[in-house]
């Protein structure tokens, strides 16, 4: 298993991401996306670094991080499965798909399996509403999910 | 010339296996030593036929679909490259009824060309509108957009030309064009489709908006749930910049305009224009009180045009063909065309661009072919999570801003989600309240607190606790939310809730308590 970098290393890596983007107009969201892309989540250690480089208070930075659903406080599993739970997918049985996946994986939404294989998250619309129910597995789109596709998804995240 | 095979790279098609099909076709062609060019186009929007593969033959294009990777061998055996007959043959794609019946103005190129070929874009009429705009005065450009009758396609339906005129008439050292591509409504995918299938039309529309109002910088704010659209738009902006469509001299004219693609972070409320501006500025996406209007004090306090993707993408054809051409389509005060997005439990789902005025019944039964499950259609939600649920009794309502408002509904971004008779409308009403509670920015009380109290009230109703009292309470609460909320999130959540309650009262009666077996 890969070692987590020490917090000083995280701060140094974050500083270079911030320096690359801090001259953008309204740089905070692009910076946070950059950090999450690098670390897989937004480590607490980077908040004071961002605050000092952008001349904001730590509370302001924390306020932004906590406002948006996308920014995670914890690392995810090796796979991230986002299941659409919005109206269009509901009309095609997304509730049942979610129930089946939760049972098979033994986790609820916003949880990661104990073996670290997969994190399950709900999402509200992927714009695939003519192919409901839909999901996003590690950035790959999946539409018209039926029992067979549920099994394929489970096999893929377990592999 | 090498034969051309078109395989959509649109994420709807990818979700149905287009990537596997593309790989299988490439592998099969290589194995047989056949030379052909594979073009990854956008989608034409007929998702019930995706992945739809098209081949360019001497007599025009021939389509096949829906294609699975296991069909590839037999397709090539049947003479795919020359349009040979196969059980998946669809013939001329333009003659497929779902496509033939449309009026494609905004989506004219979507699904036809390689989205990242500026050459193909120009060959199919692209940049003609911008070329006309650079030769006109800003006031004339604004006048033409106003004259076309184009109204904001994001949902509010505000006249686009009037918004532009306000920005043009406001003096400032810097102005912005912001494209709202935070298409969060369930049942909608028009913005995603055009960004993935014809990104240059949006760039052209935004550039025209810049020239018309004196803005020199644009931002496209795309939701993070659309990774494919983000990737295509970023590449397209880069290509446009290199080609001189964007930059210090737009198409060699004295006009300056450039743009950036920004990505949201999963907050539904950022689709509200002022929350979106706060988010772009790097803040929590909190709704702002109006006035000041964004047209006066918008992004970073500067005059800002903020328009939906489809509004901006409709501008090039208006500039090219003239205001009258666009205005000739439609009914009443709803002019031009609207890309209907027919979704959910529907047999023939997809994007259907047409003039305003079709009835809901024609859309669902005639074009959509009824439910996918084959069961009776019980309800349709029009306009996303904040839109009303309409029963079959209202299927004679024409698709028009005013006609929907008259029936206590809204057309919103023109997403239509179909439910069959297994839908539980009390559950859907509760979901609307719950969604509002989760997504509320928290600035105003009716939305922040009202939505949570709404969930609790509906839970008591489904548990059968003093049902009449709960109905009175939820009605009163919806009234408060509708008139007391700062923006459409809290203000429109009552639409799905009250329409469900009004049109499907039987679902709001508590289930009879089962008697214990003796």
C-alpha cells in the first residue's frame, strides 16, 4: 500500500498547484479542483496554505470547501461509483439499482467498502436522462442500467 | 477518398456502448486491411437508436443502429462501407421519422460533423453569423437579437436582447459574458449535447454577445457532472484561439474577445445566475439579492451578460439568417425553436428540436411513443426538479411559456420526464422538498427551513398522522416558499409539490392500516 505523504510534503505540493493558478480571475475553485485531482480529496493541511496565498481567512476557504458537494475531506476507494438518483432515473427504477448495489457492496451512499475497492456516491443528474438509469464509474458513463449491468459494475469494482 | 464512418462520441452514446463499438470497428477494419476514416461525431439526439453508426456513401449517409460491438462483424460482412443492407439498417438518417419531423436551427450541425473540426463547422454554415456581426454596430446586433424574439432558454424566458441592451448601455472599464452551462435539471441534456456535439456554435454565440455589448472576456461555467463536455469545450476554445476566432482581433476585426472554461463543484443552486457568479468569483454559491441586476453589477461587480448555453448557441443562426427567419417559428410570445428533451420512462427518448406549440400529448404519445415499460403514462414533469407534474388531463397544453404558466406549470429548460403508473406522487413530492433542503444555499429562510419542514410534513402525511391537517400545512408552507424565497430554488419547489397534490390527490391519502390477523 502506498504511503500517505507527510503533511509538509502535502503543503509543498499544494503550494505549487496554487502558484500555478492564483493569477486566474476567481482562482479558488480551479485551485481546489487541482488539489482534489492531485490528492483525491482536499487535505485539511492545504487550507491554511490556500488562505495565506490568496489572502483569505481560513474560515473563508473552509466555507467554500464545505459548501460544494464535490470536495471530499477523505480519500476515496480505488473506484468511485456515482449513481444518478434524480427524477428521470427514478422513473426507470434507480431506487432498485441503488438498493441492489448497496446490498452487494455492503455500504450506503457516501461510504467506502472496507477493502477500499469502491466509494458509492449519489449524483443528481448526469444529463443521460434518455438512457436512464445512469451512473458514472471513474469518469466513464453507463446508461440503461439493468440487473446484468449491475453485475458487471460489481465485477469491475471488485477486480 | 477514404470512406468515412461516423460513430458518436457523445456521452449519451458512450453510456450505451459507443466506445466499444468504435474499438470493434477499428479492430475489424484493421484485421481485414480496409482503410476508412472513423469520425467521432456528436449525437443526433435519437437516443433510442444509439449507438447509431453512419457511413458516408456516394448517395449520402446511411445509418445503422442501435449497434452493439457484437454486431460489428456482420455489419462489415453486409457491406457497411457501401451502405449495405443489414437488420440494423436505418437508411438515410435524415429520413428517420424522429429526426425528419424536427426543425433544427440551433442543433443544425449536432450529430453531423466532427465537433472539433473548425473546417467542418464553417463548411456547414458556421461563423457566418459572427462575420456579419463584426461588420455591424453593437446596437444593430442587439436590435437583431431583440427582434428575433429569443427568450432565455435556461428557464426564466427573459428576452435575451433586452438583457444585452442593458449591458451595452452600462458604461464600465470591463464587461463579461458568462455562459451558464450548469445544466442540473433532471431530464435535461440539451446543453451537454451541444457542447459535446457542436462546441463552436457556443463559442461563436458568446463572441457575438461580446461584440454586441462591449465585453471582452467570457466564462463558460460547466457542471462537474459533465466531464466529456468540459473536455470538448476546452479543446474547442483552444482551436478557436489558434484560428483567430478568439483573441485580440476576432476574425481579423478590431474586436477583442477571449474565454475560459470553468468547472462547477456539484452545487445545484449554482445554476441560479447570481449564485453562479459568486461561484465563479471563488466563493460559496450563495444567491444574491436583486437589484443590482447582473447586467449592471455582475461578475466582479462589472456589467455581465449571463445566458444559458442554448440561448447563446441560438444567436449565430439569428445573425446569419436574420431575425425574421427565426421569429417565423413558434407561437404567441414564444418565438423560434425549442430543443425538447424527452426523457425518463419513454419509448423514444431524446432531443427533439421543434417550433414552440406542440401539445404535451403530441410530444409524449406521438413523438415519444408512450412509456418505455409499456404501462400507461401517469405523470410528466416538465422543466426539471422545480417543474410541475402534469397528468394526462393536461396533455392538450401547448408547449409555450405562457400556456404552461396558465396551467400552474413552467417549461423551464424544456426537459420532460415521463412516469408510468407505478410512480408514487407523494414520494415524488417528498423528493422535491428533500432535494431543495439538500441544495438550498441557506441564505433565505423560506427555502432553508421551509424545505426541511416540508419533508417532515409529508412524512407525517404518509404515516397517516392527521392527514387533513398536513395537507393544509403543506399548502400554506408552499405558499410561503413561493412568495418568500429569494430565488427559483425555494420559490419553485412548490410547483412539483402542489401539482402532485392537486392532480394526484389519491396518492396523498394515507394507506389503510392493515388490520392485525385474528
